[in-house]
């Protein structure tokens, strides 16, 4: 069974998409039990940032023209059509490192988003429809992947029936946040939304909140020292943790998701930032029961 993971915060621009891409990139490049792990990203954000970052704008545009997007699949299924979700899955190919002849940057699959068809679906959506469609997606995808990342937009309410499908799919939520007053103030609403999702999902669609990941953080900064205790209190209240590994701010990040740059390995791609990504992903997946030896981790 794949693990369905969402990096979610109601607040915009905190790194939901960026971290989903880090996690999926990294996990697609490692072996678990001697098998290259299989990773899928499902883009639930109509802005399509993760779709573009994985496949590039030109490929995404072609796929949109062929109507092979997630909102289209959902709309058709909702109308009772027979849909094969695999027809909507597209791949970023594995990259080969020509110097070592080793494949390093893993194959990554994505189901892309688009603004079209979301309104059509949401005009008559109900919680029950979102639940049914989420369970349908889960069944369709169950055998194929080890990890499935769901990139959600910030707003999730009863009116966002489309995003709710992604929220109901989630087994594990992680909250990326920055440590400053504005972000701390946004946490209660994010927790409230996660509580709503739990209530609306009922018994069948349970999830676990793993904890908070600090993005653009500097442990020596005044902001960090000022706000870390408050964040820890939220974590205690929700019986989850603040992950020890943080991601520092980096101007290099824009290159990390630039599809026009050819990278063959994770360390090509993330450069001096790579150890941060590596440590964070390893810390998080340990909580999912994976304790990886150094050998299985590509660089
Ligand atoms: N650690 C970092 N250092 C520097 N820039 C970062 C870092 N993390 C994210 N960014 C940048 O911040 C911006 C917002 O990040 P991102 O799109 O991942 O946020 P988001 O939470 O998905 O936003 P949205 O709510 O719009 O979906 C992006 O331009 C991204 O490149
Ligand atoms: Mg995003």
C-alpha cells in the first residue's frame, strides 16, 4: 500500500509545493529493500506549480490540451464514465549520470492539475461525492506506488469539494511553516481545517498528523528563539512533533524546480542544500517506519 502524504498549511507561500517536490525527488532516488521506490505526485492545486516543476510548462500545456488532467478525470468519473486513472499519469524520466553510468535522479510520476473543470465539479459537489471519489482514487492507485504526495492549495472548506478529495486521500499530514508572528498566527486556522477534514472524513478516511517542518529557518536567529516554544506548544496539543531538521532559506531554490536546467543527480540539483533535504526526508520517513542505510540513498 502506498503512503499518501500531504504537506499542508492554510497559509500561502510557506513551501507546501517546494517541500512536496523535495520529498518526492529524494524518495524517487532511493532504494527500499533493494527496489527503487516508486513515487507519484498528485497536483490538487489549480495553479499547477508542482505539475510545471516536474514536467515543464510545454508538456503540461500539451496534456491540458488533451484534457488529461486531474479535474477532468474527476468530472468524468463523477458523471459515471468509466475512467482509468493510469491514462492521466505522466512521467518525468529517470536521468542517467553519464560519468558514472548510474541512474540517479529517479523517475517521478505526476497527475497534473488545471483550473478547468474544477468549478464544474464544485457546482454540485457534496462531502459524500468527495469521499466517494477519494476512495475510488485510492483503490485505483493502491498497487502501483510506494509514496504518493498530494499538493493541496491553501483553502480547504466544504465548498472546495475538489481539494477535499485530496485531503481525504491523505494518510499523513505534515505542516510546513516559517517561524515568525504571521505564520504562528496562521496555525490555529490550519489545525481547525485539519480537524474539519478528520470529522468529515469519518472512520474510513483517517489520517495522522506527523508534525511541523520549519522552512526558511535559521536556528540561530532571533525569530527562531522567539517563536519555537509557541510552535512546540501547538505540537504538544496535537500530540505531534516539530521535526529537528530544518530547511534554511536559500536563493538557489529557484533553480531546484527549474525544468529547463538539466540535472542528473540530487546533489547536482540541490547543491550545498542537498544535506538539508536529505536529513529532513530521512527524519520524516523514519516516523513512517523506514530506517534507511546510507548505501540506499543516492546523492
Ligand atoms: N527554503 C526556502 N528558501 C528560499 N525560498 C524558498 C524556500 N522554500 C520555498 N521558497 C520559495 O517560496 C515560494 C513559495 O513556495 P511554495 O510555492 O512552495 O509555497 P506554497 O505553500 O506551495 O504556496 P501556495 O500556497 O501558493 O501553494 C517559492 O518561490 C519558493 O521557491
Ligand atoms: Mg503550492
